[in-house]
C-alpha cells in the first residue's frame, strides 16, 4: 500500500486567516485503502475542504484529511441515465459544473463562490439564492463516506439514515462521493439595479425577490436602503429575454458592470448587463478563474423563517449604526424549503438569509454579533454552520444548548453520530462541543 502524502503543520489557517487549525498533520490519501488506514489508525480525524469556513467546524486536534489527490478509479463526475451525477467529494463546485455543462446537464442552484468544495458546502448547508430553489444540500440523493470503523457506506434517499447524513458537519465520517440530482442545462441573464429605498424593500420584498430566478440584495444597512439588486433570470431554450425595466421599485438599471463593493473592479464578477450565458457562468456572483478577494474579511449569516423577514429587516436597520462602520457589504437572499427534512438543515421552511461580510476586525465583530443574535434569535434565526456566530464562538453551554434545541431532530443526529463514529474520531472543533449537549 502506498503511504499517503503527509504534511506536518502547526500554522495552517482557514481561507480568511481568522482561524488557525489545531491539526498536527494533514494527509492527502490517493486511494481508498490509504484513506481507510488513516481513519482506522488516527484517534482524531476530520475532512478539510476549501477552508472557506470562518469558524472551527472543520477543525480537529488530530489529522486533517484532504481529498485533492484522491482517486477511487471512477470518473470524477459521472452522470447516469436518470440524470443523477456521482461527484468526487473533494472537487470544487466550479469544476463539477464545467463537467455537467459539457454533458448538457445543470444543477438547480449554486452558491456565490464556485471555488468551494462540494462535500464541505453540502455538509454545512451552504446555499445560493432564489425563492423557488433550495440549498446545495437539497440536490443530494446519495452520500458515500468512510465511517469511524473504516467501513465504506453509501446512504441514499430511501434509507432511514439519509436525513442525518447530508448536512452532517463532518461528524459521521469522511465523505468521498455525493450523488446530485441534475436537470437539462439552461441559460441565465444577469441584470443589476442600483438604489432601492427601504420603503420599497419593506413594502415589496416578496415582489422583489420573486422578480427573477435568483435575486440578491446588497446593502450596508445604512439609511439609504439597498445599494444593488442582482437579478439572475432563467431563460427558456432560445430565449434572450427582454430589456429589464429602467425603473425597478425606485431604482435605476446599471449601465456598466458593477462589483458589490464600492471601488472594486468588477472583472471578477460573472457577466451582467443582460448578457445571456450558461447557468454555471451566471448563478455564482464570481468567476471560477479569478480569486474574488484575498480573504481579508470575516463572514456571518443568520437564517430567518421567511414569515419573519420584514421584522428581521427592521431589527437590522435599527442596528445599522453598529453594523455599518464594520461592514464591507451585507446581502439578503432567499432559499426554498428542503424537498424533505434534513435534520441539521436550517431550511425546513422558506427562509431568508441575512449575510454580513465584515472588515477583518475580529474583536469589533465579536462584540456586535451578540447584539444581532439578541434581536434575530426571537425571530427563529439560526446561524450558518460555517460562518461566525456568537452561539458558536462563545462556547457557552446555554448558547450551544439553544442552538441544538433549534433543530427538532438534533437528538436523532447525535445518536446517528454515536452509531457511525462510536470512538468519536470525527468530533473536533465546535462540533464536539455541540454534540456534548
């Protein structure tokens, strides 16, 4: 058996540089027997993807497993005659989507960044935007993973364990492949409108988010309202789409490409101005071939039941004087409910995500997050699993207990984790603290 490549490390950090991992080694297994050997012989193991999480969800005090060199002898992306794609878990979404587009297939939705890994994104319930489209996890119909005993399991939608294995925070094992539902490829055009006043947002939120297949509202939470609305419209075959309205709820149509941050060259953004293109080149905000930033930012996101969206908007507006000076940009996105319940998915009902990209000021951000959660918590908000939150960062027993209690099937998930990983090999970072609730 070939020995997997191992890198000893004590200084590895996440993408943003705000978290230093505790792992003592990083292993890059090439074949299945190597991966199984690592799982069986290390006392602590955790899969590590694109390192785009802003907290310690993917951390471990033992061995990080990175699947960038992994080859199980199967094609990296393979679509069967049902349209189900079997995808190597370590791939980036941007690489997967190019394979799918080449095969005439598509995923229903994508996140803002195509640079993130498939397995890590699914495991943390990462999402895109759209009233009628679900999170990335909602496309999953099968999960293949190596569990704590070194066994390879494949769990599919009709299995009793399936609702707990999709959004699983890496707590059940090392995911090696995912099976994703696809559909025939489609084109999208992207149009941007500038300057929507708050009165229009609060008076017409449903109409704004329902005006296109995928809609994102960018704001600094100051008094001037929403600075930009990015509308991604799905096109029928052969359709180019008409010109967008000049006036959109009091805004004006952008006549040149824009970046959501003032003064930043939009060259890294996906094409705008109504130029039609394939789904994988329009649904993300950023192009795969560019790094959107150098990582000098922090991110948090709170996911609120849609029925409380307007109350959440008003609560965050009231906190504007605290939020705006620390903020690079905020984004409001909508997510459809999962087609079937996933135990640790926050999308058990239609949801609005309030995403905040912060300046790299960790102490200041840490002080304002409790204020945000104090006003959004009573509205049913739950934090994104891979982004900053006071509930996770504080380590408080009460905060973690409240977070666990916000998921009705959390006790079932904890029992599943104990069954798949009785020795606790995959319990690292805040996942260990959470499962102790």
